[in-house]
DNA sequence: TGTACATCAGTGAACGCGCGTTCACTGATGTAC
DNA sequence: TGTACATCAGTGAACGCGCGTTCACTGATGTAC
C-alpha cells in the first residue's frame, strides 16, 4: 500500500524508531538487520531509506531514544520521593530485579550497549550518543548521593553505579542459572541495606 | 605451501587457537571472521576446516582457552601471597588497571564475553563454556574472602566480583574519556582500601 | 466543492559485498618395500 | 639407506546466503485551478 498520508508516514517513522530502540537493546547493536526492524514495525525494508540515512543513523537515534526514556523514568521515580536516599533505593530495586534482567528491550541502555561500545571506534557517533546518555544517567544517579564530602560522594556514585551495571550484566549473562538470581539479590541487598556502609546518611 | 609436517600442523592449530583467543576477546564473539583469524595466524582460510568443525567450534575452544589462561594467572598470583586478603588485592589491582582496560585481548574473558552471552541461546555450547569458566574464576575469587560468616562471605564475593566486572566494562566503554580512569580508580581504591568496610578481616 | 495532475511513501526485485563453508588441486611428508 | 607411491595440510576459487543499500514502479495523497 504505497503513498500513505504525511501524518501516517511520520507515525510509521515513530513506530520504526520505537521498534529499533527495543530490538537493539534486546539483541545488540549488531544483532538486528534493517529487514528485522522494518518487519517489527509492520513494514517492508524498501521504505527504510526514505526515513533514515543509514542503518547506523537509526542505531544512533534509537540508542539516543533509549537513553532519553531511561532518564525520564529515573526522574519520574526520583520526583515521587522526598528523601534522596529513598529515591536512590527506588531506582536500584527495579534496576536489579528479575524483570529488568529478563526485559533488556525496556531496560538500561548502558548495560545493553556497553559491550558493543568496547568495540566501537573512538570518534563514532554511536560512542558520543552513548557517552552523553551515560553522563546524563550517571549525573542523575550521583545527585542522590550527598553527604557534603564531594570527593567521597563522587566515589560512592561511581562504585554504586559500576556495581549496578556489573550485576545486571552478569545476571543477564548467567540467566537460567541459580547464580543469576544470587547476583541480583546480593547487589540489591548490599546497595539498599539500612546498615550498608555504602548508604549515604 | 601445502602439506607441512604433522608436527607443524599441530603447531599451526595451536597458533590459530592462540590468535582466536586474543581476537575474540578484542572484538567480540561476532566481530571476527574465519578469514581474519587465519590471517592473524599467518595462514589462508581454506585450511580452517581441516582443524575445526566450524567457526562456532573454534569460538568455544578459544573462549575456553581464555578462561583457562585467566584461571591459571589468578592461581599463580594467589600462590605468590601468604595472606588471603593480600592475594585478593593482588588480583584486583591489575584487574582494574589501565593496562587491563586497554588490552582486552589478554584480559578477563568474563568482561570480554558477558555482552555476547546476553544474546546467546540458552543451551548453547558457548554459554556452557562461559558458565564453567565464570564459576571457576568466581570460586577462586570467593576463596579469598573468608571471615567465617559463610553467607556474608558469599555476598561479599558476589558484590566485589560484580563491581570488578562492571567497572572494567564501563571503563572500556568510556575509554578516551576522563570518566574511564575515574571509574577504575574509584573501584580500585574502594575494593582495596584498608578502611574499606568491604575488606575481609 | 470538484476535477486533473504532480508528488512521493511504501513495495519488492536487484545490486555488490563479506561471510561461513566446500572442494579440486598441489606438492611436501610419511610410509612401504 | 634409497626409492616409489600414497597421504593429506594448506591453497585459492567457488558456493549459497544474508546483509545494507538502491531503484523502478505503484497508486493514494496533496495541490493547483
């Protein structure tokens, strides 16, 4: 069915990006083809280049979208809590849940793309998008750790965030094995325990 | 130069596996072709199937080799220290170094392959090799944390190992940015600080 | 508002390319005498 | 030890396939009158 309305075409583009933002997170930046993305959007591949300059351009836009969605979700959750430490826990609990592990398509783009970024060229646009998104998420997380000791807070934020990324990555890699749940559980209770020496005042 | 000696053929196979164990870690399990591996071994691609049943079979053997090398290196380092906590630090320091970040081909296979494992099928041979290798490395690491509180030790080991994997992964993904060094530094000093609440007795 | 025509979003065949894999071939190696 | 021949490790062309990308085509949309 050729020549849909301009409004429909814009909507189609949106559907493609939404499908891509999910699929790239699920299968990696190299694990999905243009045909796959277009099929997931209910279209054939030929129309792709009417919407995007290249596969790479879509990957960049879709990964950027994933970061925006994550940042928005984090900010919503933070806004729902008065206390910063309560808000921090409200981020960590779902982040390190089985649901998060089992639904990479709707979860953290940092974990989804970090592996691919290791092999990405230095000046690549994908890398820039990743760095911008990571910095935004990390700053948001860091703003929840404030004890007055700036250097200490920064280190705490770096350590806690690295642990979250490492635990979710390992939980996904070991999915199906008992170790996977153990890792999530250990990291979660460590980061949210009242008595945790990591927990800010 | 066809028909080399049997001894030379065995040596060639060894060179292929060694090249693969480095290249797969550097560029990921899907980032390298049979032609690339054979060229790195100084051979042409045609002879590949005289040595291996398939590309996948080589990936499995090469990743298994990477795990063996890591386990052997860890055990050497541990054997060089009397004190378990000193040994633990002797593992962590080089693990979270710039050298480790910049030479993935000779570094931790868990970090190198975790991203790919997330997209690997459940019963896959690659996944089994990964799980076996991860369990071996993790048990070795866990043996260095002994306070008598078994549950607590297990959680400590899981948390510390997840942090190591997350920090190295993020450091690689952000390589070239100041954040990369910051992450390594923060995780390293956190895990090795004398006053660290994480450090076993 | 209705008509005539230009526009252009989506289709599906086709392209060149790199990949994993196969195979006929070569000639040094290994073996039987 | 020397000779004749079978074996087989490595070569490079070739295969089928999936990929990113291009393009002629279609027919509903949008626009000019």
